[in-house]
C-alpha cells in the first residue's frame, strides 16, 4: 500500500532532523562568535599544531562574516592563504604590521552591496593591522567582482596601497578625526575610466583598468585624504573638497622619506621625483607670496594651491608635529579657517621646534 505524501512528509522531516542533529554545527555567523571560534582554535593549535579539528574550525572562521579581531600569533597557524607586510615610516616608532587574507572569499550579506551604486559584489579581501597590544584588527575590505576583467589583479595591489597609506598617516599625525576606529571599504566598480572617488566611509576605484604603481598609490592617498583629513571647502574648482589633494601631498611626502618596504611597488626615488614636481613648488610659492595672496582666492584653485603650500611650508619650518596640531585645531572647512589655525603655528616661537625661517609675507 502506497503512503499518501501528506502522511509521509512529516515522518521524513522528523527523520532528517534526527540525522542532522549529529552532524557538524554550522559555522558561527556573527563577528563575536567567529572571534571566539578563532580564539579557541588558536589556543588548541598552540598545544598541538597538528590538531586537524582546530585547523578545520579555524578555516571555517574565515567564511562570509570575518572576525574583526585576531590573536597576535594567528598567522603562525592560519590554514588560509595570506600575506604579511610591514611599513616603517618613522625610525623612532615601531612599524605597522599588516596581514592580508588573500584567499577566495565571499562578502557577507552586510558588506556585499555598495551603498552608493547599489551594485552587489561577490569577492572580498580583508586587511588587518596589528595594534599596540599585538592584536590584529580589521582595517580594510577591498570588494570586487570576479567577472570584471582586471579586478582580481587590482584588488591585492589596492589593499597593499591602503595599508601603506594608513601606515604613513597614522605614524605621522595619528587619527585626528578618529575615522580609523571602524573598517574602511574600497570598492572596485565596473563603471569608470580609471579614476577614483570617495563617499562617506567608502572609497572607490572607478574601473579595473591597469594603473601604474605610482598612480594607484596617489589615487588611494587622495581618496584616503578626503576621509582622514578635515574638510577644505566647499570650493568652486578643481573639486568641491580639497582635502584629497592635501592627503596626496602629505602622505606621499611621508612615504618618500620612509624606508622602502620590501614589497613596496613605488620606490622612494620615484616618490621624491613626483613631489619635486607637484608639492615642493607649492611650499616655495607660499613662502614667497605670504598670507596676503589668499585674499580673494578663498574658493578657487589658486587659493587651494596656496593653502597646500602653507601646510607643506608649516611642516618644513615647524615639523610634522605642527601639522598634526593644525589638523586637530582647525575649526571650520573654509580656506580662511585653515589660515586662521595655521598662522599662529607659523608665527609663534616654540622652544622644542624653533623657527627656521621668518614668517612668509605680511598682509
């Protein structure tokens, strides 16, 4: 006698539930659960580096929702493809250590859709930095689509550029706007002709076209500057907000003075040559023109160039510490606000950092 399906179905479902009860539990979905899973797995591997169950659990932790923090020695046991990197920007400070998870990974549901274009992405790289307590903390996600030609090659290069830019910025001036407390996303979008953009906590490379190493580093520094530095503007040209140009000038300058990382695609000599052409003339122009040259140019390209020159000249004559003070004390976004914050720093005497030259110009 054949059982009616409506009677058999509940029995089949019950049997499936019983059989499933003894199978492996699914990977934890939340960040906190993943962090706990990693901690348990690493603790087990410290005791026995060949513990297959711990290695399997650790591998399972790096699927979809990734941990936000990792133990200091996690790289010793990681069963997934990864890259370690190091950037020393200041001789008197420890280097920034980075950990890039380079294996195939799919973004979790909360981080797969670009909030601006609403485009959905199907691949992600995660970049961690080691904090002062040696714990690894998630700093960057680079998202792309594997169907987009060139994106898979560009993504790890973009991640490495992000880590170098972050190392330079934090080593020299800290985190003046406290924007690095949460991970930053960089999206490699299909649309665009090789440019870059920024919107809120999101950075964009527009198109996966091949970029020269210096150009990629410049683009990342520029867009990171929009996020990391206080605003400059609104301006009539060349962009509405000028802090991207300031980020570009300062960060590339700091990297040009830093020791070359072993895997740095842009040597210091190339950065120095770029800065001799693009940045140093701005500092000289401000030193020659003085404050009065800003009058009437508060929203133009000319005013922005003078302001960039003022900040570079401030670093030349008062040191990077004064630039950090400027970033923390400017109270407004207009060029006149920046000038008001910068002028006392240039004109005051400081025993720890004496004036090296006279104040440029007088109104």
